[in-house]
C-alpha cells in the first residue's frame, strides 16, 4: 500500500452520523485487517463483487494507490440499504479524494463478467495472467447474499477468465469469543427461514456457506488455495448485534408464520430463534455486548 492506512480518514469518505462516528469507523478498520492477509500491491486493478455501500471499496481504493483502479459491482438497486442507500453512499464516495479510482457497476456479478471480453484462445488454453482484466477479485462479506451455492460456483468459475487471484473474506460460523455465539445462531436462524421461502428475498443472510464449503466450491471451479486464516472481528463491529436484533424482531416471527407452512419446519426455525434469544443471557452486558463471529480470510490462485 502507498502509505500507512488511516482508518479514520477512510471512514470519513462514506456518509456517516458524526455523533456515532465509531460505527462507521469500525468498518474500514475491519476491512484493513482483512487486507493485511490479501497483499494487494499498489497499482493493482481490483474487481470487487458485492460492494454494497462501499465499506470495503474505499479500503481497496486506498490500497491500490493513484495508479490503481477498483471496479465495484453490486446487483442491488440504488435505493437499497439503510441507514444510507447504495446510491447515496456510492455517490458520496465518488465525490471524495478516492472517487476517481472507483468505477461503480450496477449488475449481477455473472452479468458483469459475461460482458467482459472473452480471453479464451482457439486452443482452449487459459489466458495468461498478463492478459487478464484484473489482478485480483475480492468478495468481502458478500457471499451470503448469493441465492445458492451453485450460483457461487458459477461465479468462481467465471472469474477464472478475468483474474489471477480470488480473495475472500466471510463470516466463519465460529465464535472464538463466547460473546460472539449469538451472532452464529442469528445467522443460522435467518438462513433456516430463507431456505424455506418460495423465492429469495432481500435478507442479509440468503445462503449460509462456511469456509469448508466455500473452499470446496473454489476448488471445484479450478482455483488453488494459497493461504487461509481466521481472525476475530473487532469489538467495535456491530454486525452481530444487528443480526441478533433482526432475528428477534416481531417482523421475523411474523414472516416465519407467513412463509413456513409445514409445522415441523416452522418448529425448527422457531427453535433456532429461541436459542438465539437465550444466547445473549450468557454474555456479560447482554445483547448490547454481543460481538461478531470470527472471519475466514482466504487467498486462491489460478
């Protein structure tokens, strides 16, 4: 990276409540921790899939420096997201000092990848690293938004034509710190409901895939695992608290009753929800002290 990263500087590039700056500050701090294991050199051209409001995009743009570029892709509408929509967040970042390094694309990952020139030769040999459009592709906390493991596999396979490295960062379903266990249960509870819906929704947890399955999908797509590590999320991250609150909301329970018709399946989802509700009782300070689960960080190469 060009200089020692400044998480506060990066955080201020995104829209935020100045009276609750610590919430936004925790996001680039976390992404910078992932970046330490990805080793993205200055001058790189990086593809980010599932960029959302740009919490990781700004960190990547900082890392690649003046000569680097980040193409940030997300299929959600520009009116999606809270407390700031994608449109507002991305527009705000574009007006900042790193804006010229970022190109925002509103497409599904596969649609975007299929729009790129195909570098396959007539002899079906894989393209060289020099001819690929990107030096690295990053998916940071975006894999659970995919609607199925098969869609993740197709995306991993398509990426091989356009980048030499695949860099992943996702929740691990492991809670080294006991106060992160409610986050694990909340994720599994939401996934249990999601897979019983007639069609996918806009939930934060649509497909739960752990490190083992993600590695298997990447290997099946032709990638090789170069390195992996599990890191604990910082205390300032509130994702665990947000997911527990979503799971215990009255709207979640109402959705279970409306979407799950089989009484045994409904009982499974509600039992998971009960476990999630009871879990913070073992956390000193209760729900307000729930932490995020560990994060799996991996590097794959062609």
